[in-house]
């Protein structure tokens, strides 16, 4: 039986490095072992479209203060910061730099309000400082969210213009995990005046996310693997329903199960599930550290990124793998 499996693998090895090719070869070997024709393969559905910009961002009202009013708070050291934000370059700064600006502005206002500066201000200017500090405190979590969900780097990670993840293609993946970890810490520590947030560090992590649309690649690979495994499950289920299922087997069921478990498809499924679990858990931690998301993002998260929703890609693949093991166990009990 093993010689037949090897010949089959060699004959169909044109795209053997691809995850789908590994699963297709497993389907063919399984069909031959069960005495059935290879299953008719179907294309999986497309991954969901990431929410549009106006659906995924929070509205943050612009804070307007005349320069004379800002100058009256000069001891808070915000004058040059506000001027830089209002100049031509500041107005077109990318979302990440806008977050850096808002974070620094909040820190200076917060430090000023908790210093002896307010004691030397007029009533109007002290009230203005208090109002600005409260406003920026309330806005900062939404600005933090917008800086991520309005960034080209983050949106690209979910791009439909992508292909399924290829086995052993690890380019830049660990750097992307480091990026998510840093962004997570940045969110948790944005109200911590001691936490450092160098602009260069932020941009380097965003560059790592830009290197490849990893979320989309993983989602596509999960959806495709679940479809191929479901097709394989139908082969096993058909054998279990057949009156001559055991006599059709090319070898004893327990031997077949061991032979099949050594095929490359299962190593790929382990690799894919482990990587997807790590990545989606990291995304889940990052999103959980932010404010509750807009409805469209919450829906996308539930449908495509969830670790619990049985219809989301990762839990669906886990369920298909569980059913596959159960079918083999049933076949072994019946035919051994």
C-alpha cells in the first residue's frame, strides 16, 4: 500500500509545496485507499471585505482654540506642538503620527494640570486648561483606535488582493508578531506618562505589517484547508455508510490510519492551525485593549477573526479536523 501512496504523490507533485496541493494529494490517496473516486473539489468562498473607512473609524471632533488662547497656556509647553500640528505638514501627517501628536499633547496637558501652573492662571485660562485636558483624555482612546484602523499598513493586512499562506514561507512573520505586541503595549500604556513611544519605533513596526497581508493569507489558508478537509470527511462518511465499506479498503483500517497520518497534509494542518491560533490571539489581545469597536468591525471580528464562533475560519477548521479524527476512529472500530 505504501508503494502505491508514494507513486501517487510523485505523480501529482507539481505544486507540492503549496498547502492546497498537500491536501489534494491526501484526498487522492484517501480515495484510493477507500476504493472511491477522488472527491469533486469546489472553490472556497472569498474572505470577507474589511469594513469601509467610515464604518471602522470613530468621529473625533476637532478641538479649536485661537493661538492667543494657546499662548496663554505657554507654561504648559504646548505652543510649538500645536503650531506644528496646524502647519501644512502636520495637517497631512499619517494616522500614526497624528496619534503620536495627540499622545504627546495629552501628556503635556496632563502634566501641566497636575503641576503648580494652574495656580498662576486666570480663572478663564485655568478653566480652559481643565477643559482641554478632559477633552483630550476622552478623545485619546478613539484617536488611538483611528490611528490603527485608518493606517494603510493595518488595512493591508486584511486585503482581499492576497493568496493563501504558503507552507514554510515565514518571511517577516515574527517581526509582525513583534509589531502587534508593541501596538498592544502602546494601547495599554497610552495613559502612562512614563512609557516611551518613539516615532521611529512605531514606524518600524508599521513597516513590518506592510511587508505582507498576513491576516488575509492566514484566513484564506484556513478557509481553503477547511473546505478540502470537509471534502475528505465526505469520503470517510460515504465509506461508513456503505455496506461494503470494509471490504473496499486497500489495507486494514488501523494500518491505513497510521499511513495517512504521516502524509505532509497533516504536518501542514498542524503548522497552519498553530500559526493562525497565535496570530488571531494576538489580534484579539490588541483589539481587547482598545475601546469597544464600531459595529462593522465587531461584526468582522466575530465572522472572521473569532476564536470561538464555530463558523469563523479557525474554529471551523478545528471542527473539521475533529470530525476527521472521529471518522477514522469509527472506521477503525468497524473494520478492525
